[in-house]
C-alpha cells in the first residue's frame, strides 16, 4: 500500500513537471519493464537482442521529446523505429549463432511494446506546449502551464487508477462471471465496475475543465480509457500465462514487477493522442 502510494506521488510530480523530468522517468520505467519482458521471453527459450533493443527504446523516447520541443524534425523522429528495427535484425544476424524467428519477433515487439507505444506519453504530454526557446532549461515554466497535454495526461492517468480500483472492488464483491480465460480473476462485473468509476471521474473532469458537451465527452472518455487499460492488462497477463510466471518481476515487493504496474498505461496514450489529433482536424 505504502509503495503504491509513493509511486503515485512520484508519477504525479513528474507529470506536472513535464519536460526532461517526465521524459527521463518514462525512459527509466520502460527500460526496467523491457528487462522484465525479455526475462519472460527467456523463460520460453527465446534469446532477444536485449542490449540493442534497450538502447533503441531509449533513443525512441529521447527523440520523441526532442521532436516535441522542436529540436529535431518530425521526419527524423519517425525514422527511429524502422532504423532501430533494421539494426536489431542485423545484430541478431551477425551473432555466432544467428537469431531465430522468435528472437527477432521478441526483440522487435519489445521495441514496439515498450519503446514506441510508451513514447506517446511524451507526445501526449507535449500537446499545445509553446516552446519559447530551443535552449530552454531543465525546468521550464511552459511545462507547468495548463496545456491540453497536461490535462489529457493527468486525467487519463487518474481514470486508469479509477478503473483499476473500481474493477478490483466490484469484482471482489460481486464478481461471478469470468471475463477471460487469460486472467481468471477478472470478471464481467468487475469490468462494469471499472468502466463506471472511470466514467464518473471523467464526467467530473469534463465539467471541471469546461470541455464541450461534458456529459457525452465524459462518458466516451471514461469508456475509452477503461477499455485501453483493460487491453494492456490482458496483453501482459497473456504473456505471463504463456511464460508460466505469476509476476513479471520482483522490483516492487508485494506489487510484482514494473511491467505489472504499468501494463494498463501502455496502449492508452497512442489511441488518445490520435483521437485528439483527428478531432482537432475535423474541427
């Protein structure tokens, strides 16, 4: 309980600070989670390009932030994923014992899953961030301003927490019908409870932040975030089940590994980011 609270406080602080604090925190979490993912892969006899993929993931995170603040062009940032994928495949090819299909697949998926997808938190946090100078300091007041990126990042994180809490307590109290064989402890009743809590909090945020059509937006926003959190949770459960392990790691005593803590946050930012971009374009 105490460690979970400390993690939450740390997360809130780095989201509020934004900038390099948020970027480096994201890079650190993805680095640790990627180590755990490769540990799961090794339980299956897979030998991914661990060091090369870890470095590539870090490069994706950093280049995304540099693109967000205007220090590099978007084309350069977008080229990092395919270039790193080629480097990873080449590295596996040049080993004394060439990599297998499984080695290549695990490495490239790891880069996508815990490099490319988490980088969208950087994109999301940077929405409508006004950069006054390319030589801004480590802490910038622009990062602390009320931007759309800050609102979406904070609210989506709170909604994920609300969804997790709602699904846990409702599922524990009323859960009878299993949701998926991948995770037998999850129930349909728990899913409904999680979505309901997410919707209620989303509606509150929609009114608080004076969004247009707050009731409708709140309902849709709450459903979206809750479902994306569930997808992330089930994907990790599927991989753990295949690797025949209970937790992704032991980094957090009583809470499992880092990947166990962030799985609900992996698929959310990319979907939310592009929905915002599409709606902005349509308007």
